[in-house]
C-alpha cells in the first residue's frame, strides 16, 4: 500500500534583502523532493533566489477567534508603537 506524501508549505525569497513569502503548497516524499518540486513549480522564470519548505504538520498557527486575547495586550503598551518617533525620509520598510 502506497503511503500518502505529506503536504509542504513553500516560501520564496525574490531578492537579497527581502523576506521569504509564502507562495503555495505541494506534496512531496521528503524535504529534498519538496525543494526540487517547489523550484519546478514556483520559480520557472527565475522568480526567486532562495526556497524554504516546511512540512505543514510542523506549523502551529493562532486561530482568528483568538485575536482579541492574543493581540489586545500589546495595545496597552503605547511605547511599542513608533508614533512617538520622527523617521527620516531615507528610512524605508518600517
């Protein structure tokens, strides 16, 4: 009996200095095959310089119904928000 291949999440970095972005999912027998398949499926036109694959079963995510309990405590700490700082025009991506 053939065992089902696990699902992998694929992240691609398009250029140096940028973050990896989630681009999709695929099934593969192992991490090496997942990277090869991700390269073939998601970077056919040289869209990326780096590939990350993570087996979906290893990802833990919060639930949308936990938003209030998870994120509201940060609203009480106004010093964490950058509203008190003047940033020079040269500073980007903040």
